[in-house]
């Protein structure tokens, strides 16, 4: 079933991100370890810039555009759905959406948003899909004890439950991108900036991201002018 999880059409969608003409404005793609406060930093960056932030909003946009149920998309979001589970759901629902269709539509939406620019996209392979020339690619990491504390507060779990949740979520995100796009979200060379949120509070992370964005904007302006 590997061909179903990583069809050639989806890989071409990812590759096209590097061939498209320059966007009118830059965008920011935020990758994150589970519990490293990536979404919190992304929303604070978006607020400072006045840019739209797309996290769960990506799923809502897809649901609205495709007339899909957002609950079904949430069950496939950044995780791998087994073929047997997919078959059972296809028999049980008249409004079934395959994971292949979901991932392709999601990738196309991310590419469209990145082409327009002036947005912050969280996860979903945006840092790997969008062209580096037009995207500030940021990854948030943190010490495990800090990640556990964050997830305990967010999910109201015990420490052991939070640790298992983090392990599962991280594993599913990595597998999701490797299976569908043959990309590794843990590769540090895939990012322009890696921030340790155990070392820097949210506002300092935001300051660093904005400083990097300003530098990238200057570089892009010079390149386009030449």
C-alpha cells in the first residue's frame, strides 16, 4: 500500500513549490515538536505582523472549499490512516474523503497560500513544501520536561500520559511527511531558523523570528532588484 500513501501526484505537488515564480510577499512556515509552543509563537508572530495564521484554520478552509466535514479531516490531520481503517470508513460514510485526496488538497492549499504570501502556516509540511526563496522556515524545539509540562496543561493529562502523547504525535508527524512527500521534518538543514523555546520565552522567540524575516526581506529585495 506504499503507492497509495505516497502517490507520484502528491510528490509532484511538493516539487512544484520550488519551480513556481516568486510570490508577491514572503510567508512564514512554522514546524514544531509537540509541546514546543510552535502554534503559540506562530499566533504571536501573526498578531505582530497583522498576518493570517493557519493552523486548524487550514482544515476549516479545506472543509469550506471542498464541502467536507472538518471532523473527518481532523482524524487524518498530520497522521497516517491505515488502509483497513480507511476502507471501513469508506463503507460506513457517504461523505468519505480518502487520505490521498485530503493530503493533495491540503498541499495545494498550502502552496496557494504561500504564493500569496503574508501568512503564517503551522505544520502540515509547509516548511518542506514551500519554496525557500519566498519562505522563512522556522522550527520550534524544547526540552522534553518543558514539552510534557505544556501538554499536561493543554490536555489535562498526567506526566506519563503527556509523554506518551508527545511520542505518538511526533512519530505520526514524521511518518506522515515521509510517507506522503518523502521529506524529513526533523532535518535541521530544512530550516532557516531553529528556536529552543525552553531557552527563550514566546515574546523573545517572536522577536527573533521577526528579525530573521526582516533580513530575508532585504535579501529578497536585493535579489529581485538585480
